[in-house]
């Protein structure tokens, strides 16, 4: 790519870690290639990107945009006004920042920003993390120059000629877990003689997974397992009271785990929701996984994410309604069947895309060449 003035990259979207962390990975990879660049993020006011992006060292501007509630809600009455205000602000941001290219990673803020950029003739790239495309990305794809996807057969949703099968970019520290297990066990205070079940419900937590662990935590402890359990900030206080009253020293509760590379390194079996970021990271980790998809997401996309792995014998899946009754039994099966556990780990690793961030940077460079 021919060098010109300092590149300006605008990245929009957020709302969940599944949008935010891939966006940060794209920004980090871009700066490795073009360290003199300027990067500006645009998110939704009040959403977690307004905290996480500055923590990663980048500037972010917030829009008042919000989504429509699925149920009848008075909040929906303000939607048109917030959208119009966000569109006006997005046009101003694009005009002032003058980006060479704009990336949309999904979430409320992607719509106004990519729409504004496309109207100004600025090349845009859509990064779709899920196996089932979201409505905003399907609309924005019509004017996008390139659509980077994480699953095959996405021409069901997007023009085939625009698609690049790149995978989802993830944090670099999980790309190599070799040699980290001993450090991980020490860091989390885990027993090296016990097998470890890692339970992940996302940064906010997952009610069903918490209920399932709560129901069976005494059985896990009694049978010689230990559980490293990220319960999420919404549930931490209640779960802490329950675990402390039970007095189980091998149930290791955490509100949030930042050191995910160490958590993955410690795990023998992983139980997780099936958000886009989770499945992409877990494919790189190469451990046996039981996915419990959240039913509370648009178009049931977490189930579709999980099914894409189950169909390759790369993971097991429990529906949300089955988890509380069956999670312990299914976990027992994997912990006692090393052949199946090894096979699942090997198969999920075959679906990994470790160079996803580099592939997306390559597509961005083509757009501004």
C-alpha cells in the first residue's frame, strides 16, 4: 500500500464485549502496521465501550443512539429522536475527523456512523462476528465495500463478491497458552491435583449458568473437581453469599476474569455462552467446550454459533432450558472420557482463525490503497 499522509481510521460499534474486543484487536493490529495513524472510536453513550475503549488507550466519542425494545416500552417513543440526533452527530464526526476508512463492528453506533461515511463516499468495512448476520449489518452491507465474516456460507446474508472469510480478531495473549498452566493454577489458587471446570457467563453474567453451578457446586467439590466461575457483576453479591455460606474451598468465584489466558490455561473443560467472541477465542484455546447459548439474543444467533461447531464435532451444546438439570452430568462425561475430550479440543482448534486481525487489516489497506 502506497504511503500517504497520516491514516485516520474510524471504528464504530459496541454494546457488548463481543463487539468491543474485536474492535480493539483491529485497532491494535492497525497500529502495529501503521504506528503514525490516528484512530477514533464511536460508541453508544452509557454502554460498556465508553469505559473499555479508553482503558485500551484509544479515544472514543459517544452517540445517544439506542435500540428498539422487543417488548412494548415507553423507551421506544424516544427512539426516532435519538436516531436523528445520532445521525446528525455522526455526520459531524465524519466531517471533522476525515477518516480514510470506516469500520463497523456491530452495535447501535455502527448504523449512524457507517451511513454517514457511505453518504460521504468514504469506504466502509463491516465486520460481522456471528454466524447469523444482524439487521444493522445486513442494511449497512449494501453500501459497504467489504464485509469480513467469521463463518462460511455468509452469502446467505451478504453479496458474495464483498465477503472476506477472515474470522474474528481476538486478544493476542490467548494465541499461545503453552507453559502457562502452572502460573494459572497459582494465580487463581487452584489445586494442581484437581481437574478444573471453567464456567463463563460473559462480563454481565448468565443467570442460567449461575443457577446450574449453584445447584451442583457441592457435587463438583465432593467428586474432586474445582470450578473457576465467572458469574458476572449482576450476580456476584448473591453468588458470593451462597458460596461463602456453603464453605466450599474448591469453588473459586470471580465477578469478572481479566486474565483470560490464564483461565483458559487452567481449564480442563470449559462451559460457556456462545457469543461471537467466546466461540472465536475458544477455537484458539483448543479445549473441550460445552456451549450453553443464551436464548435472549437477536435471531437466536448464539444457538446458530454453537451449532456451527457441534456440526463439526468440535463442541457439545446444551440448551438454556437443559443446563440446570444436565450440566453436571455432561461435565462428568467429558472429565471422565479423555478420548472424547481430546477429540473435541483438536476439532475446535481446526476451526480457529488465528490471523483474523491481520486478514482484516489487509482488507482495510486495499480499500485505501
